[in-house]
């Protein structure tokens, strides 16, 4: 057993876990944050995406002990003051989900994607979104509404960044 301490959704947490505990299992089993889904256990489907130190990572292949000291944000931590994150709002408004299993990973990937493109001053085109989503699998939709949701959220998030300046 190894002691793991990290910031999760802004709160410090510490647990003793076996060295082989995956980050996804740490979040789901130890912290009961079940919004992070596990679909494949091989890093192919993207349902387990969380943000670690501000970057999207697939938590089903990351060991919790290797990331002790990190700051992790899960789907449960992106809303603020009872207000959904703009990406969550856009997914809802554009019907960017069906069964919902992949949705949390898509949303977390979408936020990371928009943040990176905006930081680099690059345009986030439909083609770029589709390319960026190659690591996330949805078996229910044709991705059209997911892409539209991310495009919409990019505009909303841009507005948030400008308002903060």
C-alpha cells in the first residue's frame, strides 16, 4: 500500500491504495466520483478522460501512485456555483449525447481541446474537432451533434475568457 495525496476537484484527498490502483479506480472506488467511466481499460475509448494538472488524460491507464501530488478535475468538478460548464450546456442544447456513457469523456476532451486551441490562438474547425476526437468512441451517434456542441462551447468559452480579462 502506498499513500496517495492529490487535489481532486479542488479538495485535497489522501488514501492508502495498492500500487497497482488505476487513477480511474481511485476516483470511482476510493472517492466515489463515478462520473469518470471505464469502457475499455486499454485507453482506446476515452470514456475515462479527466484533467490532470490542466491536461486531458485517460485515467484507465494511469496509476494513481504515479500521480500523487497532481491536481485532478473530473466531470463532477467542472460546474461552478450550480451553473453548468459551457461545454455541458452545449452538449445538452445540441443533443450531443444519447446513452451518455461516452459523454463525460467527450466533455472533458472538448474542454481540453478548446483550451489548447484558444491558448495557441488557433481556429477550432470542424475538421480539427473530428481529428481531436479520434481517441473518444461513441457507439450511439454519428458525432455530428458532438462536434456542433464543441463548436458552440468554444464560442461560449472564448466569451468567458474575454470577460475574465
